[in-house]
C-alpha cells in the first residue's frame, strides 16, 4: 500500500499510542498522533484525514464531545476505542456518529481490518490499493480486506503464491519449498481448501488457477 492514506490517532496513553503508531505505520498508513481533545479538533478542522481513531478518555475533555464536534462539520469515519464495554457507552458513541467501536485492549490485526472496512465504504483507498486483492501482514493474509482463517500450511502455500503472483509455480517447486508438504496430493488438497476459503471455483477459478500438468498460479 502506498503512503497515501492519512489517519489521525488520538490516544492519551503514550505507550499505547506508540504501539498503535508503529503498527499502523508498518501497514503503510501515514499516521499523525495526538494526545488531547483540543488538538484533535484543531487537526481535523485544518487537515483532511481518511479516518480518525479516537479514544474516549482524554485529559482535557470527553471523547464523546470530540465525536459530536467533528461530526457536525466533517463526515470523516471515526473508530472509537474505549475501555468501556457496556452497551450504554456503545449506543452513545453510535448515536453521536461513530462508525465503529472497539473495546480495549485492542487486537491490532482486527483494528487494521476494521480500518480497511471503513476506508472501503468511503472510497478513501487509491485505485492501486483496491487492486491488491491479497495482502500479507505479519502472519495474516487478507483477501479483499477480509482476514482469512488459514491453517499454517495453507498460509505458507498462499503466501508463496502471493509473492510470485501471476507466475506459474511448479508443483515440485511448492513441495520442495515447503517442508511440511508431504506429497503432490497433499498440496492439491490444501489448494482445494484455500479455494473454498476465497470462494474460488476449481473448474473456473478466478484467482488460484491450475496450470494442468505444471502447477499453480495466483492472479490478482
């Protein structure tokens, strides 16, 4: 992903802010971090952000007030992060215009996936980014911005195909490269399972195609 998607991170806990900043930056987002409600409102007024991640507990005033203030003037998507897991807090956040609500401690991969959902809704992703059907982040593969639930060997196979997308990989290459594969038949079975998880029809596969007598290729 290109460094083109600007995100405002509002988190008063410096340690938590640093973790979030580093993770989202590694994902390719351009992140601006701030720690107060006052700075948040000022930054949103004078800059264009694709998305705001907003903590409820801020040192100067309540995050709900920030949420209301921003939504009066801008339609930027806002993901609320909060230690409050009660229904009342969630309902209040959505009432004031929140687009999503996450309870701390945050799962970073889930946060990233939720960010992608919001960006997709508001078309804040570049054309090139939208073409990236498959994305690898750490030990997770996303298909059309949705996290795939893969076994270890399925992840290894698909990751290798993604790294060599639009290139035919021979079955011998795949089996040789992945020590946990015991045979060609084992590879074929794992390929079938991967296809099921991405909704690909084996006979008319759109993404994971069989090159008969040779191997497999991933097209995006």
